[in-house]
């Protein structure tokens, strides 16, 4: 079955001018909306392109920055290493000089006083000298760490009573005597 063909309109049934005007306005609105949508799409496409170009430029700038920073860090590390080696050389020279001075003075305190440094620093220099120059490691005086029960070198043990000790070492006429308690 086929549909019946539409009957043709006659002029009397023609569209009213108001209806025609409304249809034309509707078509114009539709065309304007399509044109606006196309313009928006072009603007969005352009803006997205600009955004992606800026993103790419940022990425390249960050990569360039990172390469330059890495190169500068390498330079800094080179300078630090070179300075540390130079400082070590000078500290070894200081340690040798301190050891040479220590060979001519009695105590570490005298050495510190002469060099205008702390006793701790003087001992550090001497220790450094001993590691770099083992032949200079001998000290003139014994170390301060001694057995607390043994008397210090050069001192004769005495009794606790000093008056008795004094009396036992000298007599009335000034000669040494052998009196005991």
C-alpha cells in the first residue's frame, strides 16, 4: 500500500504572510546560531592551539633550565672539590708546621699559645701531622693519660703527712736524715 499523495495547496490555502515571516525569522536565527557556533568552534580551536603552543614552550624552557642548573651544579661540585683539596694541602702544611713548633716546646698548651689556637685544635693538628708524617709522631713528654696509682715521672711518692716528710728528709743541721714515721 502506498500512501496517498498529498493534495496540492491552492492559493487560498497558501501560507499566511505572518507564517512566512515567522519561518524566515526562524531560519535566520538558525543560520545565525550555526554561524555563531562555527565562530565559537574556530575561537576554541585557536585558543587550544595557543594553549598547546605555550605548554610546549614551557616544557622546552623547563628542560633548558634543568640542563643549565645541572651544569651549574657540576661546576659548583668541581669548585668545592678543588677547594677541599687545596684546603687539605694547606691543613697538612699547618700540621707539619705545628709539629715542627711542638718539637721545640714542652707542652701542647705552649704550642696552642704560640699559634694562638685552642689546645684542642693544636692536638688535632698534631694528630694530623702524625698521620701524614709518621716520623714526627714521637712526643717529648709522656701523654697525660697515666695510671692513677703510679706517681708521675720525676716525683717521689711521699706520705700524707707533709710535716713528717719534711722532718724525715732534713735534720736540724740541714743534712738529709732517714727518719721514718
